[in-house]
C-alpha cells in the first residue's frame, strides 16, 4: 500500500501529482509514473500483483448471487485497472470484463502479463468516457482512482463513474474516507462522506459499508461500499 512504499517513491508521486495538477492535467501523471517504472512494478505504489483482498472477500461472498440473477455472464468494468489483477479475478469468477486505464503503458503491461486473457483492456480517460459505456455494466469496480484525484475534479469523476452502472447493477467502491470536508494532504486524498453522498444523488442506493483497518497504521481506515441502481 501507498504508506508502505519507500519515502523516495512517495515523494516522487506527490511531486508528479501536484506538478500535473498545476498544469490543469490532474490525471496526466499516471502515464509518466508507469512509463518511468520501465516494467518495475515496485515503482508503482498501488501494484500488488494480486487481487485486492477486499474485492476477493466480496467476490467470495457475493459473486454467485450476481451470476445467479443473470441469464448470461454479467458484465463488469474495472476503473483505473492498473496492472490488471482485479480484472482477471472478476473474469475468473464468470464475469465478462472490460477494464480501462488512462495510461497506455499500464494497458500494454496488462496485456503482457495476461497474454491469453479474455478481459477487454483499453485506454480511456474517466473524464471523457465514450457514451456507449453509460449504464452498460452489471458491476462497476472502483478502487484507488477517485482518491488519487484532487478534490477540484472529484465531483466530475464521481459522476462519470456513477453513470456507468446499469439499471439493477452494482457499484463497488474501495477507498479511504476522511472525517472532515477539509482538504487533506495527498495523494492519495481520502474521500469525505459528502463526496460519497454524490453517488446517491446519481440514483445509486448505498446497500452496505464495510470498514477495514490498514495493516500498517490502525488509525487509517478503508471502506468497501456497495451501491445498487
């Protein structure tokens, strides 16, 4: 996790993110980070090379319910898919998976890691998604993307992501949550409850909110929140 990374890498991410924010390109730094990593996953702070444990836990308990109500394999979309482990986990559970990242290097890395994958990996910008994706997915999975974006563009990102969920579909969000509306240091910039409430304003009903302790710091909490349209 980000807090467990070497200080030099944390400082690099902080400087990159803020540099591109000043250039009015709040998501432009992701491609720079992936490209400069040159195939070294240790230079990507959020790269686990395994399924996110809170997604795995949810899939173990809920994927059969989602699959049971669908006559065909339900569709799933992974936001900011990184190196592809979460997308592959969803595919292994029987979903028809699409996964995008703004970084062409990250998408190429996914295809290299999983050359025989049936996941549809593609490059896309959460701020400029094709209209064909709107309300097209039975399950949308978002982890780490929103919290890696500054507060000034967060409402736009939340709106874009919320609009991807099909009628009757699920949005699963894993994120850090802060207690106040005061802007925190970052990245990552934890979400506030007021920001999370915007999903409900988009017609998504909060079904469940599970709280987890960070392994490295028991004062930091992550939440896995399930919404349904």
